[in-house]
């Protein structure tokens, strides 16, 4: 079993490195999110405060590297490179699903190396929703947290991926109470995250009936797990799964719409992810009300090279956030969350049809 999971994890990394696994037809919707340029920002760019405190941790910038990997030799290298970079920059990262190491302690080091390399960064442990339904409980969740001395635990929801792979865990019944139980029993904040298909207002509200500390929308428009499974199926000549992957390639709630759905429905911090590719995307996500943004795929290639490469990629993002905040005249994240935003195109249409009021898609300065 461990070998199978290890192989699958290695496959995911290889497929993501070699093939185009990004959404094809669906876009994040950030192209519909318009920030209003200020010719008179009346602030000095270098004095813009991009730091923010979320989950009791002060992030140097409102970003972190999303959950990606663990369990294999290559994953150890990737995790170490990301950890070194986030430690230097004083931000955070998620590790990939820890199922493989919970079941086989021999591979724990591929995860625990993250805390070795990043003694003070914000580290997010990771377990899967379907495993909570089938076999895991408080004990395994605590083990995952301990393994990386995590600041928070993410429970990932990946119904799309499970539904398009033949070995998928498609039993999601009774997950919500399990999530609720973990929020009561764990000493760290519990974040629930999607993996590229987004979170609706309905699901955000359900999650908020528990004590979840944050919701990471991971919407559609970036990495597509149906695409990853398409390539895996193609390699093993499994025509049925290949077709499933192709059909569901662009499934999901686009990220920009999902951010608004969650932000407008719950009072817990919302994390924006799924296709975040530059600092303007981050800035738009925060203007829509997200507390933090994260990206995963953009750091995979750099992380196979060196921590220096990851650091450079992060610094680009940080510099762009600072620039965009300057150009909308926001000298802090709090101010950014109040700047005017105009939503157009399919995102505005979506939000109107979903019943959100005009001040949501055409916000004047709050
Ligand atoms: C290679 C790879 C492996 C991933 N593994 C996990 C995982 O183990 N657990 C998880 O919660 N998300 C995992 N994700 C999903 C990401 O955390 C993220 O939600 C998704 O990729 C969308 O963000 P992006 O468009 O910036 O890549 C993985 C993503 C990639 C690219």
C-alpha cells in the first residue's frame, strides 16, 4: 500500500513537471477583477506594509507556498528547498498529504525535514478528508501535526481527483462531523482546503458550523487534478479513466468567484488559491477579502533546483504585491481590503445569478 501511494506521489510530481496540467477552458476569473488605478496614490511604495497577522502568526507578506509533497526522496529535496526559502522570507508553507508517513513512519523524514530547515516559519500539516472518513481520527491528525511541529493542520478536500482516478476514495459521507471533531481536539488551528475545484458559499457555511479556523478555496483556473489523472491514465493505457480526466479537466468553481462566495458567507479567514500566478492575482484576491493567498504549481520547478530558485520566485511575487498595493494607494493589507473593486464578465454574472448584492461586485471605497 505504501509503495502504491509512494508511486502515485512520485507520478504526480513527474506529471506536473513534464505535462501541461493547468486548466484549459476555465480561468480563475481574476481577469474580471478590476482594481482601480490611482494616479495619486499619496503613499511611498517602499513604506507599503505588506505584512499581515493571520492564525496568530505574523507573515512578512500575505502569501505561502501551498501543499505539495512528501514521502519520497525527490519530495524530501523539494520540501527542503521550499522550507529554506520560506524560513528566510518569514512566510509559510504547507506539506503534502502525510498519509504515506502516518502509515509508514520510515518516510517521516521527507516531511519533518521541513521543520528542520524552517524552525520558525508557519508550517501547515496535511491530511485528506476521505482518509478521515475511512480510517483516520484525532490520533492520526495529531501525529501529522507533531511530525512537522505544525502551526496549523489542513484537511484537504479532493472529490474531483478521487472521482477521476480508478483507485479513488469516493466516500465523503460523514466528513463534516469528523472535521468538527478535529477542530475540538487539536491544539492548532484547523484549515479546510480544496485542491483546485473551489468552495461554494453553501460549503463554506457548512464548514463554519464547525470551529474551522480558516477556509482555503483552491478554486479552478490553475492546476487541474483531472488533468494530472488524465496523464496518469494515459500512461497505463486506461482509456476509461483517461476519458474521465479529459471530460472533467475544467471542472470547478473559478477561484475569484469562490473567494467571494466564501468571504461573503463566513467570518473565518479565507485563503485564496488555485491559479494564483503573480502578485496582481494576490492583490486582487486580498481586495476581494481573502486574508492570505497561496500558490503551489509555480514553486514545483524551482524547488527541484534549489532553495535560491524558490526564494527568487517568492521575491517576484512579493515585489509585485508591493507594486500593486502602491498603485491602488493601499499602504496596508487592511486598506487593501477596502479599495474599490469592479467585477466584470463571467465573474460578475456568476455572482449576480448567485444572489450577491451589487456592493459585492461593484465596491466603492469602503
Ligand atoms: C504536485 C502537486 C502535489 C499536490 N499535493 C497536494 C497534497 O498532497 N495535499 C493537498 O492538500 N494539496 C495538494 N496539491 C494541491 C495544491 O495544494 C493546490 O491546492 C492546487 O495545486 C491549486 O493551486 P495551484 O493552481 O497554485 O497549483 C498538490 C499540487 C501539486 C501541483
